[in-house]
C-alpha cells in the first residue's frame, strides 16, 4: 500500500493591474482571452493548450498541458461555485499529473477598483496530496499566471479590449 498524506495550506496574492475593473474581470471569463494567459503551456499536441470554459455558476473549466516534451500531462479542472460580475469568482478545482490526482483547491478571486486600475486578490486553500504537489509550487504558478495576465492586459490585442460574453451577466 502507498503512503498517503494531505498537506493543507492557504496563500493569498494581491496584484494591481493598470486596466479597468471590467476588463480585468472579463479576462477571467472569456475563453479566447483566458486561453492566452492562463496555462501558458503547450498542449500534448505541441500547440497552445486549449481551454474549455463555461463561465457561469455551475459551469466548468478544463485545460491540459505538458511542461516538458515527454513529461507528465497536467490536467486542471474547475467548477465555478459563485460569480458576481466585476466583484468575485469562487471556484473549486483539482489537478492531475497523468492519472494521479495531486491537489484539490478552493479559490476566491476578488476584484476591486484601485486608483486607475484594478486590485485582484486571490486566496487559495489547498489540499496537496501524497507529496505530488505543494503550496509553494501552486503559489509560484499562480504568480506566473498573473504575470501573463498583466502582459495580456498590456497588449493592444483587440480581443483583450472587447470582453464580449464575459461582460454579460453570467447565467446563474
């Protein structure tokens, strides 16, 4: 029998983006925009990792990627538990490395106006399973995602300025 363990940890990250609150919130709910910044990895076929995103309460999000060629495939799956447009997103997620479940998390993302931009505060409560994942790794990955989001918001990409479906009130 394999030794089993669970390590619990919580981390909070706060970042201020130089973009309007509505645009920052939209970047979390528009699948085209989020696909550009979220995983930041290649799919198992070598192209950009494709994201499936149904941004509504009860909706799901899924992406799979490999950090290295021939390495394990990481699969991220989430369920949106609460969405208040331009204010908060609450989700639960789990992550696998190949077939091994490595973590289960509850995540709250808060959006607040801040001067000329938007403050995003992420609080992540994690259960890291059997030593396959760690809170410091997840925190570093989340910081990398926020760096990519900042780059996305700084671009003049027309898609990043027109939030389309993400601007509409989510179906509750």
